[in-house]
C-alpha cells in the first residue's frame, strides 16, 4: 500500500463517518465507544448502519495508524518537505518496509 492509497482510504472513511455523524447527530468517536461497550441501537432499522459505521471507524483508525507509521519511517530517511514535494508532484513514494 502506498502513502497515497492510505490517504485515499482515510478520506473515503471520513466521508462515510461524516454521513453517519450527520444522520445520527453524534461524533464517530462517541458512537464507537458506545458500540464497543455493547450498546444496542434503539431502532432495529439502525443495526446495519451501526455495523457499517463501526467498521468504517475501525478502518479509519487502522489507516491513521498506518499513515503515522509511514510518515515516521519516511522522516527517518528524508525531510518532510521532500515527502510533501514528492506527494504534491504525484511521484510514487515507496513506503519503508
């Protein structure tokens, strides 16, 4: 997975999270805490939404972690300004193993 792909996944998840946050009127972090504690939706019609919302949040958390690890590793090899310049020019940026 490239840095660009990680960022694309983060943005896609954020779009999903924003949709659910607008629909249910609560931030994803708050929802996820409740979901992890086993709270059930008040309406049976929300079960699929809640499952999808939790899944999108979990993917977002993983991708954010991957992103931070990638940035930390890249900063060990080059300057952040160089990373930004290469990303801005859409240059392939292999992630350190």
